């Protein structure tokens, strides 16, 4: 047992002493810069090594995320799309690309990619809630209601899905069901301002 522990310590020590690759140095450094909200510096670090690792999935996805955080949504979409080309089965890329499209208010693209994600993973929370929101934004309230109902069935205690469901019922002038869901939120979050205001709207 003692020899095993010594061997483990030696291996661990060698791993920590090993020189990191340019990819490892730059990639890991971006997390520190992200924490400091230095998104431009973080993207520059990854772009330095990009020509060498252009077809790396994680690198493209990370660039997409950092560009999203920096507010450069078009660049974000460009890199996330490329990560999808590298790994077409990636649900995380489909989830992530919804963020910059939502920020750009490109609801049709949100609908497109959310639908793709749901086909791969029907219970996908992010894709379902963003698709429901896309329908709501397009004033397709019956479709939004259907999507929020699905989401609520998967995540019955989720406040955001209940809020979306209640707001959609309100738009459809179904005050009874809207009131019901606002009250469900207020039951566990009695100081939820949006739910309270929505509830008052159902009493008019």
C-alpha cells in the first residue's frame, strides 16, 4: 500500500511539473479572464492559437461563449455554428446558440435551433423555454401555450415555466387559468412582483 501511495504521488508530481501546451495555457487562462470580465483579452488568447486548432470543438464553443458575453453576438453565432459543424450531434451547442439569437431578437432562428435541440432531447429545458418564448414573442400564443405546458409537465416546480404559462393564458384572456398559475408561484414565492402584478391583472 505504501509503495502504491508513493507511486501515485510521483505520478501526480510529474503531471503537475509537466509543461502545458499552448492550447492548455491559453484555454485555462480564459476562465480567469472571464471571471474578471476581461472578455476581449480572453478571446485574443484563443485567437492566438486558433489557426493551429481551428477544427477543435471546445475551442470554437468557448470562443462562441466569450463573444456572447462581450456582446458580439454575430461573432458568437459564427463560432458556435462552426462547433456544430464539427460535432453535429452537440446539444450544448444548440442550447448555446439560442443565447445570441435571443439577444439579437432573431426569433425565427431561435425557433429553428430550439426545434432542432428538442428533436434530439425532448426534455431539454433551455430549448423548450426558449422555443416557448419565441412563440410568445411572435404572438403565436396558442403555440406558446402548448410549449409552456410541455415544459411545465417536465419541470412542475419551475417558476419560469409557470410564469410563461400564466402570462400566455393572460394573453389568451383565459383569466381563470392565468390566475391559477400566478397563485401557484405566489404560494412558494409570496413576494414575487411579476407574479403578483400578473395575478392582479386577472382580477380586472
